[in-house]
């Protein structure tokens, strides 16, 4: 709260050193965003205080729905700004000519955060904050269930975490999509999917919205969650007994803002971007309800002592050189694969995973070479993918997920094939693990 008070006090006293705008903004500025009210409300209040003649109207949609809305309303656009975390969503909008080029006047912001460019090099969207992906857990839950603190994604695949982990569906959450894409880029297609599916075998649930995961961890309904960092940081600031870790394979990427093409209030949209990038706007990120990483290094001087600082800690996100172009080409395919192999097949995947855990525990007490071979076969059956990395970005498959009646039919055909593929292999894996268990008795 003290950060909001300080920022607003500066604005009220007229000392906000924001750059001069070509035109004084007035009227309504409409923003389509995936961010929750915990994030948007403080910015709305601060922005309207800085520009008394302006009202910020916030329309909340998840990232995918927001992109579709901008596409569908392009002929009669009534939205000024798109504001979200996923850089590949901005690439989609940019590629379809749905964003307006702009050159921010704010100073003090470097070109990169870690290895990732903060702004679109072509000037169509701009980073205003940064975030990384990792594991959040409830300390009381972990202690009560005698569970160790995880450090890497692979830790969540261990038997001890069975039924103690939650994630949001990447098809419904842009931040979760980026988490999965980061693992795939950091570990490679086959190894990355193996890691994801081995973790998924321990999932309690796959939620429809990203904030459902931290809510469940905060309340102790589930012990561990795969989340974007600010969910954990804001929970800690609110007094919840939670901790967070960045695994080695993670990345720090900007959350972005862009002016939509033919924005009805272009001057207001520009003013909002300049405010987000100003010192006063950057300080709002430090509020307990938000807790994102500022992109202006100077602002960290006002952050709490234990606040992560990617400009001083080069290890944050250093392992993964995230490629937005790769991500953008296969976004819909990755989301569909996750849903068909994990979200909609979670019961079968968990059953196979539990059978493997039981077999391995028995083999640890009574070793059997044939049994160990069967367990390896079972794990390989779970890990195998129905398509290759090259196919995921190919026109034949990625093109089927771009809309249209004919393409929609092909998409449905592919999704059915992938679901059947997963169901059959999980059943086979379970059978092999059960056979291994018999050999160990």
C-alpha cells in the first residue's frame, strides 16, 4: 500500500516527470486485458489520478479470448489497448495488422531483460513488467504431508508429490502456455514433453483459469502449483504461508501493452503506455496485490530487500533463450496437445503414473530385471508424442488450427487422433506397470 500512496502523492503534487504528450488525452480509454482486478484496479486509480480528464475502462478476457475479440471487432474497433502477459499473443495480433505502431518517450528502460528484448523491435508492442515461471507451494501443507521443497520441474514428477500438484490449462491461460513452451524450448521437444507428462501424472487438477491455482495453494486445498511468479509474491505480501522457486529451466519475459489499430482514443492509449513506463507507473508494480518485476532498473531501489531483481541476478532465466517466433507458430498446437494428452486424459494418466510408482517401490525392495524393463517401457509409453516438433509448426498441422470450416474439421480430426493415442498408451503403460508389480512380489 505504501507504494501506491507514494506514487499517487507524487502525481497529486504534480511532480510526475512523465514525457509531454502531443495531445492532452480526454474521454474513455478502453483496454482489453487478461489481468485480474488486483492488477488493473491500482493502475486504473493511479492513471485516472494522473490524467483527471480520462476514464480507464477495463474489459477482462483471457488471452485467447482477447485476441479473438480484437480480430472479430476489427471492422468496428471500440478498444484502444491490448494488455497481457503472453508475447506470442502480441505477435499474432501484429502479424494480422491489428496493432498500431508507436514510439514510447519514456526513458531509463534497457533494451533487454536477461536475454529477452523488452520491446517489439518493430515498435508494435512494449514491455511494461517482467515475470518468470516456477513452482509455488504452501509451507503448512508441505509440512503436514511431509513433502520436501521442490527445486526443479522434475521434482514434481516424484512419487511423493502424487495428487498434490495443480496447474491451469494452457489453452485457457496465457501464462501457463508460456510455462509449457518454456519447458519445451529449454529441454527440447521430446524431453520437455516427458517432463511435462511425468509432472502431470501427479496433478490433482487442471483448472480453467490461472488464478485458480494460487487460490488453491493459498487456501491449502492443494500443496503445490505451477504458476507465474507474481501470484506467489503477491500471496506472500498478503501473509499467506507460501514459497516460490524458479527452476533452472525458466525464462523471464515481459508482459506487454499495445495500441490496437484504429484505436478510437489514440491519445488516451498513448498516455496510458507512457504512464505504465514512467517511474510512478513502474512503482505501482511493487504493490502487494501486483508484485511484478519492473522493467526500469532504477525502481528496484524502492522494492523490498528480498525482491527478485533480474537486472542484478543474471541466473534468472539465463538457461532458456525464449524464441517468440517458434512459440507463435505452434501456440494453438501446443495448447491442443496438452488438452488432448493431459487435461482430458488426466484420469488415465494418473492411473498409469500411480501404477508405475507402485511398481518402482516394490522393485526397490525386491529387484527384478524383467520388472525394471517393463517399468521403463511403461514410462516410454507415457512420454511418447503423437507428432514431432517439426510437424507441430508445419502448415499441415499448425494450419489446421487457424480457423475456417474446412480447417476446423481437420483440427477436430487431429484432436480425436491425439486423444485416442494418449488413451491407448496410458492403458498400455498401466498394464505393463501392473505386470512389473506382480514380478516384484
